[in-house]
């Protein structure tokens, strides 16, 4: 057997098993051989470049933020936030927040323009407020109570973190139902000002609501990177929600929200959709003109229901659009293979191979019971689980999926071609994704969706027959990071704390999880 010198000065390979017996455990760098033998060949081709990689993270809901603020000491909170968001550690680089209340809240539902009794409308948004008090103070309210102080700490750790914001509901007075919770529609085209001008409509006022929200957060040093127009616009759920048609979103976003942002915050991007793939049963180009499409940075989706190929009805409609996954709730009582298929396979492999450049999961943290939740929905975990009485931490499978990307794939890299043997991330053989950064760093993640270990052999186009063999564990991943640009992040995830988990079985709800 002929061995070759390694062309990369620095190299690190890690292994994660679906049962988390190995959690990004470092393995020996494979020697370079001239023949892959019986191993499955994985050829990485940096000459074929695709989407830019924007990073990974999860939602900082009021539920998650309340645990960071109230169940942890300042030292515990800073340690876990730094572990996740520092580029020298976990490398998480994105969060999603709600504009006003969502279902996972520790507080009573609110919007930023709740009106006193007897006041029917607020065209000037004089009652607008994201909360009162100093951030994190015991008497602080609304966003200032939990979300803003947590975001401020994250921004101090990683000033470039991307913050995407999504409304669950417009203020009650703007809706046909007159209430925050439950399905109601925006009163599109109705006049609420003193006249019949463009700016006298609900459409205009609601766009200004977004502007005031972005401005209010900026005063606290929190800069919103992007917004969506509505979380799950097709979902008639019992918590805060506003229902829209795709055509309404296309028209309102291009004619009202984009112009409003352009006047004050032109760099804030708008993502279209923000719903399960069932929202994309029709190609977006059937109801949106190219001129309207220019108002949006890209398409956002959730992975709860729909056919996998429907992603293309959004992702491949307009050439400049980016693709972001804005929500997928974490696992709970799924088997090892099912949980791994969803996180490592469908999300971490198949969707990335089909254009996705940003991953945000749902609920960065929940407690040992799957709470808090003002909606009363329980039985789900967060990316991490925080013991509500001690602040101890357990890192879940989702954490390690995100860390595979956050630690090894530099933000701003581009996905490149790599051999793939799975048709959807969960069936067939070995899956892979690979990336090259501007500084020449190369990273790849291999996923094995089968019940038996697979021996793979990795080779890079342009280097000839130089193979590195590695065993990819059943329902697990192998990640690799190669660099000539200097030493890179080799930190390990800390061990979990010990505490009792008391999740309750999750009830049936509106999310029909039959995507693949």
C-alpha cells in the first residue's frame, strides 16, 4: 500500500453516533491511500459551486429566553451561550425570534400595539411598545423581560449573529377576528387613517409596525438581519396567528413592506413563505411576477408536512433567491433511526444538497418537561434541555447536528459537489454535503442512514487517486475539516449535567410530520 503526504497542514475528523454514545468524538486522521478498495467512494469537487452557507441556530423564543434568564445563574447562562455562539466553540451564527408573542412564551400573549379599552384603531402606532423597564430587570415586561437581554448577551459573544424575526399575529385591532389568538386575516385594503391615501390603509400601517419593531431593537444594540411576513400563514391554530394567501403575501410584501423597509432599513431582507412545504404545492412563479420577487431575498420553509420535491417550487423559481429553513421542532420519543433521519439526513444532508443555506430549529432551549409554553403545548425538547430548578444542561441530538455545521463549516463558504447515495436523506446509502471557504478551508459531513456501519473513502477532485478511508457509524455522521490557513477550532462539547427528564408524551397537533 502506497501512502502519501497530506496536502493540508491542519485536519480534524469527528464522529457522532445517532445514540450520542460518540458526540463529535475526534478520530485519527485517515492515511492517504492510492485505492479506495471496497469502501464507498465520496468524491468532493470544489469546481462545482452552489449556494452560500449562512449558518445555523435556533429560535430564541420567550420560553427559551426565560429559562436562560430565570433558571440559570449569570455564570451558567454566559457559559452555555458562549459555548453555542462563540466561533471558537459551537459556532452557532443565527437565531430566529418572534415579532410579538408566539405559542412558546412564558408570558401572556401580546402584540406591540395592544389598545386600551375603547380605542378602536391606532393608525399612528402611538401605543406601540416592545416592553417597559430595563432589559432583564424583575419588573421588565414583554420582550425586555427575557428575549432582549439574552440577545444582547449573544450579540456580545458573536456581534455578527444573524437575527431573523417573524410575526405570529398582527395586533388584534388589525385583524378581521379582532383577537390575537386563532385564525384571523389582516384587514387588507381597509382605511384607518384620516383619508383615503396609500398611507391610510391597514396595509401601510402594518408595514410601519415592522419598521418600528426593527428601530426599537436597534436602540438596544440588536440589529435585525431579516424578517418573514408571517409565521405559517396557512395555519389556523389556536395561538396567535394571522392567515394569508400566497398571493396576498406577494402583493403586500412587494407593495408595502419592502418600500417601508427601503426608506429606513434597506439592508433588512424579507423571506417569502415561512411555512411547511405544503405551502409550496404550486410553483411561486405562478402567482408572483419577477418584479414582485425582487422584493424578497429568498424563500423560507418549515419541514413538517409536504412532499420533499415541493421545495423546488420555491427554491428554484427565481435565480437570485436564497433558501432558509426557519423552523423544525426538535425530537422527543422518536427512535434513534427516526431522529437521526430527520436531523442528520433530511435537514443536514438532503435539504442542504437542494439549496438550503441557513438552518434555524425551533426552541433553542426548553426545560425537563418541555416547557414553558403559554399555549400549553408540551412534550417537546429544545436544542438543549435546561433543568428549571438548577440550570443544568443536557445537549440533544439537534445540538450536535448544528455543531457539525457551526464548528466545521465557515460562514460564507459555498457548498460544492460531493458524491451522494441517498435519494432523500433517509433511504438508500451514504449521504454527504461538502463546502469550500474563501480561505481554502474544506469541510464535509457524511451521514449513514442505514443500520450498519459504512466504510467510506473520501477524495478531492484535482488531487488524483488520494483516498482517505473512514467508518461512518450507523445512523451517525463523520465530519471533516481541512485547512492550510492556520489552526482552527478543535474544541469539544462539554459533558452533560445529570438531572431527571420528565417529558410528557406529545399530543397530536397541527403539525403533520409526514414530510418524507
